[in-house]
């Protein structure tokens, strides 16, 4: 499982994860597992697949 840091969250239910590479990863709240969108904050470390 990869890890990154939440770089930006929007009020429309999506955000971007800084993966440590050249490009950020987009995610949508409908893809979250085990956490709600409201529990996330910018700067938070997250795991993703």
C-alpha cells in the first residue's frame, strides 16, 4: 500500500494527495474506505491503493 500526504481538499468532495513524485493523485470522497471525507485534513498522512 502506498502512502502520501493530503495536499488539498475541496468543498466539492474531492482532493489531491502528494505522492512524493512528479504528479499528485486525485481522489473523490466516493472512493474512501474506512474514513469519512469530513475526517480528512490537509497535511494528513494517508495510505492508498
